[in-house]
C-alpha cells in the first residue's frame, strides 16, 4: 500500500486520518469547503489498521532524519465527524497509544468536541500532546451556513466551551483551533483570534 494512502507530510506535520470517512457526507451536511482527506466515494469501510499507521509513522520519521524537520516533527491524527460521545477519541485511542509506545514523538489529535468534558481529561491521559477542536468560522451566522453539520450536531457553543475547558487541562500553547481565512470578513476572523487567544487557545 502506498505511504500516501495513509499519511501525508506537510513540512513538520505528518498528517494521518486512520478512517478517511466523515459522517457529515452521508447526511449531506458536510462543511461547504471540505473535500479534505475524506473518502466521499462511498467506501465507508476503509479503516487503516494500527499496524499500518505505526509503520507509516516509522517510515515518515525515518525519512525525516534526512530532511529539515528532524527533531521537530509532529504526528497529526485526525478524524471526520463521528456521533461517538467521545468526539472520535475512543476510535483514535489505539492509534495514539501505539504511536507513543513505539516512537518518541509529539502527537496532536484533531477531534470533535466530545459530549462531556471528562473526555477531554481522558484525551490528555491517553498521551495526546496537543488537541485541536477546529471551529473554522468564528462568525455565528456564517458558521451555520458554511458548517451546517457542525452547527446542528455539535454547536458553536460546544466548540467554545470544549476549547475553554481543554485550555485549562492541557499545557499552555497546546490547545488549538483553526480559523479559515477568507470564508468570513477579515474583521470577524480577527475577533475570533482575539477571543480564542483570550481563553488560552
């Protein structure tokens, strides 16, 4: 299997989506900007094994020894939308723990805000070095239009409360959220930056 099926290297980031499926596509409420890494061809059962992912990480880290990102590489584990109350962390757990067991590297997880905050504690306890809950759009009205699935099934308030709580659990500088520049007025993005950094994100 080609390495690129499992992982992609972007500078110092090794990005891996063990199951390239997002349930938003199944219900036609996907984020309007996204094709992402996600499989939208109907092959819903594609799930890379823990062994495949660990092997891909090893190959990337070995290759990194020959490039400029050696010593600063971060494994970035992500998941599409899942209705699981953990926000996808129960699915990512064996991958995260296997990577940490085999390699001395940093692992960031991009998941969905879980239903309850105890899953944020659990994410840290699993060994995640960083967590991302990507709100993408700060403007409330545009968030609902551009990210209908996130707005309906998770909610902007839950993104914010999860980020706020995570910033109290994880070390300073390790809780992040993406804002996509250009999908809302620049002033709104700036407000989002000020708000998020104000709560430690």
